[in-house]
């Protein structure tokens, strides 16, 4: 399943809870090998969960789990926000980067 927003996502989670199914969230799959036996339960791709807002006053970024990490890094730089440059070459989504604590060039997700 690939929900577009929270309104799409919540009923899926409620259904999985009702059916007592395990839930697995996937980002862009850049750090995954999936067995030929598949993944049990409900698999949710976050790739359509996209929104990106940067507050120019505070530099606070509000980002959907499925936003591509390089895009977020570029937009932060374009808006004059420093500190996210390390992320520009790492494939995957913001959600995946947080879970994996992605990092490069001396920076990582946990720092932010
Ligand atoms: C060419 C290449 C270069 C890379 N370079 C780097 C690098 O320099 N540094 C680095 O750290 N990594 C690197 N990686 C690894 C990978 O890109 C990162 O780990 C990335 O953060 C994974 O994001 P993803 O969206 O693809 O996650 P996925 O591969 O889809 O998922 C990874 C794990 O996170 C979980 N997950 C994903 N999204 C969510 C979510 N929203 N909520 C809960 N769980 C979630 C998944 O269930 C899975 O367990 C590289 C990979 C490739 C292919």
C-alpha cells in the first residue's frame, strides 16, 4: 500500500491493528534486500507521503517521511540553511534516513 497522506494512512494502520497484522514501513528500498518469501503482514511504502516546509525564520524543517533525502538537502541549501549538506548524495527517503541514522562526510541524521 502506498498512502498519499495521513488520512489514507490511518485506516490502514487501524485495519492492521484490528487484524493483528505486523506492519512494515518501507522508504525507497535503498537499504533493503527482501526475501523471495516476501514480508509478512501489511507493507506500507512511504514514497507518496511527501511534503516539505522550511521555516525561514527558525530553519525548522517539516518533512514527509517519503521525501527524497537529496531533494531535502538541496532545498535546505537553496533556502540558506546550513548543516544538511552531508545528505545530498545519499539515496533514500527522510524516513529511511532517520531509522537508519544515515550519514556521510562527518554528518548524520541523529545530529539533526
Ligand atoms: C548507492 C548507495 C549509496 C548509499 N550511501 C549511503 C551513505 O553514504 N550513507 C548512509 O548512511 N547510507 C547510504 N546508503 C544506504 C541507504 O541509502 C540509507 O540507509 C537510506 O537512509 C535508506 O533510506 P530508504 O528510504 O531507502 O530506506 P529503506 O531501504 O526503504 O528502509 C531501511 C529500513 O528503514 C525502515 N524504514 C524506512 N522508512 C521508514 C519509516 N518512514 N518509518 C519506519 N521505518 C522505516 C525500513 O523498514 C527498513 O528497515 C546508500 C545506499 C546506496 C544504494
